[in-house]
């Protein structure tokens, strides 16, 4: 058989080879380890490169599935919960935040009456990013045994003036999704984590996905260690305080679960058709042509013409890219230390998601 159309458990061998070369290259550029999970034609393959632990030199296994911190990929999960509330008539995307969280957003150029729920979710609110403040650091919070509340984090953001008038442009801000998490709790009367579990994680059977509790510093189950360079020293930063990123970035998951999640989102299995259409209707994010951001999810057209729909997530020790195409190919890539060169994200997504010769 021609090697171009061979498969490995249903995933074409040429795709497997290209993705393996990509993650090997990332390890060569400084990542401690890399994991790639590819789904094609209903089959899933996991590839690894590098080490799970720099001290022991233990290789990353392909089984069992390795859990990683998904960072801002959490925002898509948070968006799904909110959009379910929209479909239930409990929240309106074009209603001011003030309606649901009265008095919360007050500051220099900031007024909850003027910011809509949709603007929060599209990063068009103008709210400053609380995570840009030096005192906000989930790794140091873990070391120092500090926790954070959503209200405290919003208060940190409100020390600064608005970045711009609501709706006038796009600028990514983690504060937006802290507020969305608070809104979910106010409307449902239940903890965000409980709603996430009930509405998304359990129905989709995401057995290795969870929102860590406040004070839960370690990653449950099998996982690679995450590393970062701190003061010139490569440091294990796997233990972080999850209450800091919370609804904006604290989820732990695996490649298999994330591929299943994004496939279900795009297939309309967790968000109804009307809300899904609004979720995917994005606004330009800036200088990158074709890159748009909707409601907790981004999209771009790859050089081959395939549309990638998904999200990236960066948190101490872990950088993850996850998403799908409309014809049901999916990929999740995770790297466990920063590299010496900026990753070629478009190239890696192309190798993982573009149609292969038949």
C-alpha cells in the first residue's frame, strides 16, 4: 500500500509522521516534553516526545492518558456553560453585566451598565487584565499558600482605567472570564465547578477532566511535570494555586478529552444551534489575518483551506493548543516548557488537521 494512505489505528501514517516530527522539533527547541493527540475518521492516536520528569529522565508514556493543565482552553468550557444558560432564557448576551452583577464593575472609564455579556465573552469589554498585575501569579501563590477569590481579582483589575470603550475593539483579558464565572454562579446559585461538571464534563464523559478546588495544587493522576525558567533556572512549576486562573484558566484535562470536547461543541452536542452560531461568530483579533475570536473560541483558516476552531492555553509549565475542523478532525498539542523559538502553530495545525492525499 502507498505510504501516503497507510493508517495507524485509523489516523493516516503521513499525518502521524508529520506530527511526530513537529513535537520532536519542539523538544529540540527546549520543551521538556510534548504530547500530541490526533483524531481522524473516528480513531485517535497519541504521540509523545521528550521526558515527563527532567530529574528522572522518565519518558512520557502514550498510555495511560496524561493529564495536563489546559490554561485558557478553560474559557471555551466556561463559554459553553454560559451559552446553555442563554438557551434556557436565564441570560441574554446583549444585556448589561450590571443586570446580573450589580455594582461589580465600577472604575475609571468602567461601568457595568455599558458592558454587555457578549462583549465580555468576545474580549471587547475594555476591562484591564488582572493577570498582568505582578502580584497575580498562580505558581507563587501555590508556593506561598495564598488563594484568591474572583471578587479580589476583579478588584485588582479595576485599579487600572479601562483599556478602551466597550465594543470599540478586541483585547484579550482574563478578567472577562472571571466575571463570566461570577455571572454563572449568580444566575444558577451554584458553584461554577458544579455547573461545569453537571452541564459539560459528565454528559460528555470527560473522565480525565476536572476543575481543581481552591488549594488543590497538585495534578491528579498520571501527568508530566511542567517547567518554566525562573531567575535563569529551569524549575518544576507543576504545583499552582487554581483559584487564581479559575474560570479563565484552571481546568486539567487530556488530549483525548479535549478532542472529544471540541468535536462535541462544533457538532452542536453541548450548545444549541442558535447559540452555537453566535459562539462561532468571531471578531478580528488584530494583525493576524483571518484570526477571529467568538464567544470563548477562536477560528482561523489554515493554508490548506481547512478551518481550525479551538483555543490555546498557556499556564505555568504548560502550553496547549486544541481544536477541530468541521469535518471532524481534531488535535491537542501540549508542551511542558517554553521553547527557544516561537512555535509554528499554523504549521503544526496544518500537519494535524489538513486533508491528506487519498
